[in-house]
C-alpha cells in the first residue's frame, strides 16, 4: 500500500466502521483475530472502542479492513 492508501486505511479502524466492514463481509471476530494473531476479545474491544490497536498492529488491522472493504460490492 502507498502512504496515501495507508492514511485512508487508518480511518477504517474507527470502531463502528470496523465492525460494519467485518459484518458486511460475513466475518467473525474470531476470524479477524486469527488473521492478526490476537484474541477474539481483543477485536471485540477494538470494535466497541474500549481499546485501540497500536503501532504495527494498528496498521495491519487497518490494511486488513481495507482489503476486506475493497472486496465488498458497492451498496
């Protein structure tokens, strides 16, 4: 991803947006967690805004959400 794409992807990490993308793709929190090598309850905390991913994990999460979002047909 380019720097501009990474900046756009970062916006997808917002809790409500992240959950919407995951649910629209029909993916479970466990599946997202497995992709990122974290516990499912970690993804749940991110999606509810209780905590936020940090550092490289935040960027990996943003990129994963961007990829999932790009695969979804336009509404």
